[in-house]
């Protein structure tokens, strides 16, 4: 009887199919492993102390594994004072030594202790970003560790860094002069929460009178001062933002390198200034305006 199937052809086809499968598997493994080994790109940033002897000693002493990731090479040209660890090209932990502290390191900034080191946590608020940077706040040169998973920077030996702790920057509204007006009623009615922000019950010694501060994890504080002089940058005819019967003026002369905007409520019997991160400004202005209309009087501009 003539067989219906050619066994030899079937065996050859099966062998070819298996060879193709193994080729795909090993090819994928090769590609993935090479992606893992791809150098991490780190662009140069302002790092005034990156070339210091302290930073060089720190980089030399860094571990081969950090925060669960193996040490990775950095793509050329390699900036001074940097290191990286990665499991794959999309998930890298980077370290920079000798960087300046961010401007949000003010008297109201919250710090975290990790393995005996004090860190300032700063979330990247760019839409779609999952990056968090941690800055050493108790020694110098300052080190910044950036991670993609919000994990604390555990397991670092920072003994090579023996300089003094960096100084905090002045509060965003510290330079404003005190003006006329009664603030007691407004301060009583001011909200306890502003979105994800919670108002601090106690403020550092030396804080200006009639100041309120709201904070959130890894975010720049929201700062308010009641009873200040007119906005330094305001001129007749300036563009205003009307929020619930309260006209607000954004004073760009007070930008100061932060991610926050400074707003002044106009047309009330007391001046209120608000420093607030841009991505939450709209909601914060609504809540503060509600409190202003409730507890202050409208006056002619």
C-alpha cells in the first residue's frame, strides 16, 4: 500500500520548524542581552563640583549592584561624576555627584532619612514621567540619584562626601514686604487640603507672619502670604485671570528658577500672594478664591 504521507518530508519539516523556533528564542535572547548591555545615555547638566576629588572617590567606590540593578556603562561622551545601573535599556538608575540643590529646597521642604543619609525627594511632574530624584541634604558635594520606580536609594556608601550640608533657599515669597489689611478671618477659612497637598500645622521659626504652607510627597510646596504689598510686577492694564469673582495676576518677575508660579489676588481689602506649582495652580486658585470671597471684602481696583 502506498502511504498517504511522506514520513521523510514530515520529519524534515518538523526539524526545520524546531530549528526556526530555537533560532527565534536564541535570537531574541541575544538581542535582549545586548539591549541590557547598551550604555545609558546621560546628558551633561550643571554640576559645579562633579570634577572634585570627593566625587571621583565616590564614583570609584560605588557598588556593582544598586537598587536591584547591575552596574551599567555610560554612553560617550561621559560627563564627570556620573554612574548608572540598569536591568534593561528602559529602566535605568542614575547617579550624579556635584550637582546643585533644586530651588524647592526651602525651609518648608520635607526630607527623608535613608540609611543614615538625609535626602530631598523630588518627583518629575512632566506628564507621563515616572522619574523621582533624590538629593543628599546633609553633606556635600550634593549627590542626585534618579530612579524610575520611586524606590528609596538604599545601599550607598557616601563616606567620601565630607563637606557641609547645603543651605536651604529662601521661601518663594520671603522677599515680599508686609502690607496693610486684616488676615485673621481669611486664615481661619483657608482650606486644609489643596488637592493632594495638606496644610502644615507648624512652620519653621522665622516664617513671615500670616503665612500658610501646604506640602505633598516629593512636590514643591504651595506657599501663601496674606497681608503683603502690591505685586512688584503689576501695572495697569496687565492681563488678569478671573477666578470665582477674584481677579488674579501672575507675577513672572518672581519666577526665581522654580517650577511654581506666583499669583496675587487683586480687588480685595487685603493682598494675598500664592506660590503654587503650575500643574496644580488652577485648582488651588479656585479653592483660595472661595475662601477669599467668604472672608474678605471686594474693593475697587
